[in-house]
């Protein structure tokens, strides 16, 4: 296979994005059903933990998500409601808000995230049992894609700084199981395309509210095409055969 038969990077993005989304959503839901909900309740429930889960790949490493990064991650939600929800995380002692607006996990928040990583290890091992080769290949490929996204070539379109920069690279301590590596690498890659999508609809004159209402039609298709073009850079690091294998492996994972 070659790029000339429909696997050009920008066309491939349109194929792999929904498959990637499905795999991440399935693993996150499995985490909720497999102990994540109970874990959250022990630390105060969703009002105390939801943003920690979203920003786990940065906060679990002791890192900081700045105000702009938080705004990008929550761009489709009401900003006042998000700040109130964030206030609750602070009140529960899970997140520390610095004077400059940066967010870090407290000691209690870090303990929650350590347990969350363990829950994700257990549920992904069960969810993807019997697919060890696919998980390993996909994990390695996702790592290459992240490396390419973090160090783009000069001739590649690059999304504006946003959610991806807030959560990448994911926290991967020694001994992290492949299932957790895959979940977090794919989850981080989703933000790369999300930032490209924001650039595409902003260039077309939309706002978060107006783009949420645009679900079909020629303008919607044009924005999707532009999103894929802007998000394609990392996938140029793969050969056409590697793109096919990555897509097939993800599509075959249960969930």
C-alpha cells in the first residue's frame, strides 16, 4: 500500500479518529465500572475527582496545568460552571490552585491518581485480554505518534497550543502496564486533534457554542477536512502499512 491509494495522512486521520475515540471511551467506562466509581466516592465523588481524571497524565507526574490549558480542556463547557467545579476540587483538598492560576494535585489528589492508575491497569488487562500483541503494537505506535506531535517538522501543520500541550507527554512511571500506556497515549492524542478542530472552526468564524450546533452540511464537512489537515502531522511519521496496522489493531480491541 502507498499514500496514493487513500492513506495520505490527512485522509487517514478521518478514519482513525473515531476508532481511537471508541477505544479510549471504552477503557474509561470500564474503569468507572471496574472500581473507578468506588474509588472516586472514597475521595469525595465526582465533585472532588473529575478534573483530576481528565488531567491525570500531567497532574500525576507532579506537573502543572496552567489556566490556558484548563480553559482549552474545558472549552465546550460553561466557564463559570467549570470554575465553580474547580473550586469544589480545591475545597476537597484534591487540587491546589496557585496564585498564577496554575493547577497541581495535592498530596491527597496524587494518592487518588496513583490508585486510579492501578484501577486502569486492572480493567485494561481484563478488557483487552487475549490481545496482547495488538496492545503492544498499538502502544508502541501511539508512542511514536506522541513523539512526532511533540516535535513536529517545520513543514507540518501544527495546532495552536491548547489542551494537548496541557496534558502531554503522559506520565509513564517505570513498570506502567501496556494497557495504561495505551489508554493514556491515545487519550493524549485525542487532544491533539481536538486542538486542530478548534483552530479549524475558529478560522471559519465559529465559537464553542456555534460549532456545537453545527452537526452536518457543507460547512461542517469543510471544517472536518481542515481539522484532519491540521491534525495530520504526526501520522506522517508512519508508513502506509503501519497506519493500516494501527487502525486494524485498534478496531479489533474489545469495548
